[in-house]
């Protein structure tokens, strides 16, 4: 990149200096267009592409500052260097704040001018590549999706739509595994700074000193193991979003430092006296009741109110009626099936680990399944046997019938007991399935281990005089 010629524009009202610069740059192999006034330069910029432009600050008619403003308003993409006299350096610095990439004071050597033009061109190329990379990532990365149509989740989505456009701190509260980081990413993706960094830290996963170093950075030698200078996540997230997960675990000693960044954007690295300023949107999350933590003295009240400007309460999965099946279909690999009895078991289960646990169960089942269908045997025992302590629907139905209908045995000698009805039904289904216990269990809507226990209780191994049984 350093050796390739620059396509450049020189705007300078002093004829001798303009001609000298043009001849020097052309001898160096660069493509140079030179004009004497801002109006002509603006017309050229609108018709041609230049990588770098050099504007003289003080020109009759349209000044270099005015030309820069017009270029910015027209959204013309190029790097601008300002040439200024010694007495107008302050104005040149102001021009850089307006979008110029550099400035040089007259008189300057032509070698310095070329060097600064090369740096400007390279900077522009890097900026373009960065923008293209961001665009490529945004096109290839699927947007964060919140799966669920339950009333509870619709309320969460509506809240995200309201808080995302602001730059205020957000506190997401919910049990572990409910998807707090997914919500944080959804807020960031729908915000005006969606193309800027999204940086995360989990306070519960790191020891106190490491949390401080990760958040605020450190200077070389500031503590044992600090062998090099390191910027903190606040600096890395500058202009973007910092997601602080499990903020309730943040040590009390660090809470004032976080409060200070929230109040005025100021911070210091560990071991440094230099004040640094960042502009970062904070999204925090916790599975704790921070109000109680404040009352117990574990969390600063002023910090709590600072991070709780906007809040989102994320419901546990057990309260998201109907969402288990939607999540199951969303995370299940393509062309996979789920047995109806499995869906029934998954929707009955209370999911103490929430969505994270459901995802783990799906991944486990797809590994253990013999084919592309998940059966009860592929589920963890705590799920497949969850309702075994309660009467099974088959037994409950039989119990209801037995409660209202006199039952006689084959000899008409009196009512049958519930166990006998259940035994007869189980053995009848087993016989219809030719002794195949796996198919019989599915037909009964129970796990095969449950069927084994029933048969043990009935003191039978299967219908008598049957051929060998495939289990």
C-alpha cells in the first residue's frame, strides 16, 4: 500500500507553491490534480474520486474550512489534509474535529507533505476495509432472535423496542439461563450504535483483581503478572456497548469506579494517574434481587439507581406458556423429528435451568438418538421420569373409571382393583406390540424404564408362551 501512487487533489491559491507541489508529487509517481480555488475543487470532487486532498486554509472566496464543510455535507469520501500558517494552528485543529485527518504548517518540506499524504491514504484504505468488513459481518451474521410468542415474551420484545434507541443504561433481571445476553444483544442490534463494538464480561467468572483489570485495564508493572500495558474493556467498547453480566457479583471495592464511569465517562487504568474518558452504553444483567442486595449492604444504592434507569424483567421458561415447543423447533437440527410423547414430557417439565438447559437437552438428545428422531430414551432421566411420582394419565383415567363404574372379574365375582385394571391394560398393550417393550412403552406414553418397573411390580416378564422378546 505504501508504494502505490496516490490519486490526489491540491487546492492552493499561491501559484508557485501549487506548481512546485504538483511537479514534485508527479515525479514521485502520484496522480495529481491541482486547482487554485474552492469552488473549482468542489466541482472536481463531485465528478471524480480522489484518495487524498490537500486544502490551503486561507484562500480568497471559499476558504479551506468552508470547502471541508461542503465536502462533508456532500458525503464525498476522501482524506483531507489542511495546510495552514503558524498563526492559525488552532483553526487547523478545529478543522480536524470537523473531519480533516491531518494538518501541516507552512512552510513545509515537500518530503513531509508526501509522507503525510501517504499516511492519509493508508488511513483511508484501512477505514474503507474496516467498513467493508463490518458490512460483511452484518450480512453473514444472523440477527439475534428472541424465540417465543408467549405473552411474557411479547412484553419483553415491546420493552426492547422502547429502550434500544436510547443511550441510557439498562438492567436485565432474570434467572440463570433465561437468555439475558440474547436480550442485551437485541438491544444493541436495534440501537443507533449497532455497528460499534459489543463487549461482554461476566463478573461471576473472574476473581476480583482480574475483574478490575479486565474492566479498566492496567499499566505495565502495576501488579504481579502485569508484564505489559493493557487497555480495559471500557476503552475497547468506547463508542459502543459494554454488557456486564452478573453485575450483582461485582465486588464492593470496584463499584465506585463503575459508578464514576457511568456518571462522567472518566476512568483510570490500574497503576496509572492518567484520566481517560470513554463514551460507553452500559447494559447490566443479574439473577439476584439487587434491591435486597442494597438493603443488605452488598450493593451500592447510588450504583443501583444509576444502572437501573431502564429495566427489563426476563421471565423464566416455566412462565412462558407455549414457548417450549417453539424453542424446541428453533434449536432442533433440520430434518429431525420429536416423538409426541417427548414433546409432552418437555412441555410438562418445569425447566429450572431455563432456556440454557433446554438447549443442552436438545444437543444431548441429538447425539444419543439412534436415528433422526428423539425418543424418551434420549432424554435425561430427570425429564423423562419427571411425572412418574404422580399418577400417569393412563392410570388417572383408569382410576376415574374405576371410581364410578363397578367392575366384575371374568366370573362376575365382584369389583376389580385398580392395580388389576392397570396390569391388564399394560399386558394387553404389550401383547399387541408382540412383546416389544420399547414400542409398548411408547404406546402407553411412558418411558421404557417405567414399563420395566410396572412389569416387576406385576411380577411378570411379558406374556407367557410368547416368542423371544426384542427389547
